[in-house]
C-alpha cells in the first residue's frame, strides 16, 4: 500500500462503519462498484498523487491527458475519501434506482471526463482574464466534482424538497450553489473551480443539450440497453435513442417477447402513447422472427383472380 500510513485508515474505518449500518445489499451494483473502485485506488493508487491530479499545465501544456481519467478516482487523504464516498452513496442509491444501472454507469463515465475537461477550460479562462498563472498550475484531484454534478441531477429529479446545509434548511433548487460557497469558505483548500465545473455539467444534463447528445452517442454505438424502447414493442423494433423527455420512475420493463427493455427519457404518458401507436400498427410476428406492420385496409372487398373468374362464369351461366 504505497504512501499510506496507519493514521490514514481512520477515514476508511468510518466509511466501513457507515456502509455496515446502511447494508451492502441496499446499495445498487454500479454505485457499489464505483465506491469499491475509489477505495481500491486509495489503497493501491495507479499513480502518485502529483501524477494523478489534473491541471492546465500538466494536462494541456505537458500533454498528460491520462490525468483526466485518473484524477476523479484518487483522493488526497482518507477523510477526503470518506466524505466524498458517503455523499456519493446517498446520491447514487436514489439516482441509480431512478435511471437504471446501465444509464447511471454511462452518466458517471461521461460526468467523470466532462467535469475534468470543463475544469481545465475554466482554469485556462481565468488565467487569460487575470493573467495569473496560478490558476493553470492548480492541480485538482477527487470525486467531488462528479458529486456536485450528481447533486444537480438528484435535486432535479426530486424537486420541492429541502437539503440541510450545516443544519439550515435550503431549497433543493439552490442547495448546490449554497454548498459550493459554504464549502469554499469553511475548507479553503478545496477546489472551488472543480466543484463549479461539476454543477455546470449537471446543468448541461438537466437543462442543456448533454442528455440528448448522450442518447445520440448511445444510439450510434448501438448501446441498445440504454436506448429507449416501449414495453409493448417486440425486440426488433426500438424507438429512436434521441427521444427526449423526462425519465419515468422506472426505465425497465418486460417486452412482449420476454426481453428486458428500457424507456430512458420518456414519461409514463409518453410510454403509453407510444405503446398505443405501436399496437395499432403491428400485426404480430412472422416465421423469421421479424415484426411486420399491416398495410392500410382496402376499401370494399378484394377478390383473388380465381374468385373473379368464378364469378364471371357464374354470371355467364345465368345468361344462358
């Protein structure tokens, strides 16, 4: 365990205690796996801390772009890990159950990269505006930027409630911004720009184009498990992954053929409307397993050639 001392285990012990009280069986799989990854990389870091943190100097000017991958999952010390992981687990449980495990994993991957990239852009912009190179030299590490993005999502999907910040009730709508300021005041060593980048990424997802872009990318990569499908359609017919809208409470159903399907980005009313449209258009399955759609019904009667000839013969017999 490189670089870790006995005194560094207090945060891990507190984290284990919290998880024991919560119960591992109550933590969804992706949230639990991400927690395990962060804890493992704290004990067995993939790189020394100063080689894992991300800054404009190191990532952009020195070309060490791998820091974007390493920085979210490494932590400065055990208490840094403890506070981040306790906060992440509470949000991960609610969001993974709402979004589904596959989509939640996709969200975490995108947020981890995008938060770091936006952090670099903000620090570079501040360097240009202030002509102060300390912004470009500031090296950030930790999962807190992603957690702030998840706070925005959590507050978006659970509006109207309150969050207690240092004992004071704050509307969920403003909780992320209040926490951003208070954490910077009470813990000056934290990265204000890193946390701000997380909030902006969350807003890009909830009110900006990020969610739609993610669905487009998922469709291009044939990421079928995250593309929205209605539960009344057969497995060969999927709705477009670019379908926009708010998530319903559950995004997984069982299709007619028994397969699990997903309806990410669709409300229950939209799912019902799509199911009705599909039911009106479908005629069932053919022998090759592909779904077929019925042609518009003809007006009047349609007779085969044999039936037409028979009727003509009958008509001739009647004249004889």
